[in-house]
C-alpha cells in the first residue's frame, strides 16, 4: 500500500528488485520483452556477458543458441559485486573475508 510521503518512490529503471524484466529483444521488436525474468543466463564468462530472460525466451534460447550456464533468477542476481557460482548454480555476493582469503590464495600470499 503506497504511503503519501514514500521516500523510496521509484526513480527510473532499477535492476535490484524482484520482478527483473526479461532483456530479450527480438530483432523485429523496438523494445525488450520486459516480462518478469525467470532465468539468468551466462553467455561468456570471459567478458561476464550475461542476461535475464523469461520462460518463453529461455525456450527460444535453448532452441537456437549455446550458453555456458544458467540458473533461476535469485535475489542476488545482477546485484553489484555478485559473483556467478557455477558449482551452486546461483549468484552470490561474497563476504569480504572469504573473498580476501581467496584473493590471497590466488596471489600465493600466506
Ligand atoms: Zn522474454
Ligand atoms: Zn544469477
């Protein structure tokens, strides 16, 4: 229920809330699909090229293209700093401590 003095009125586009839209844009359509996305698709881990898509376009993607990985859209998908976890099949925002430990391990720092 909206309140008259809601300080959090939507200001333009936000990708950090539930109901993130499908980003699929048919070549023949002027705009992206815009339905609530249900799948998060990783196209190229090297460039971190990923997209959100609805059930309908997930089916289309599966029939036409090859993607690297996918998982159902979760609360952390597309959040700044979220990492794609292939093993768990979701996106997570890493805690600072484990991330630092990983960074140290990768750098050979003890
Ligand atoms: Zn769609
Ligand atoms: Zn995700």
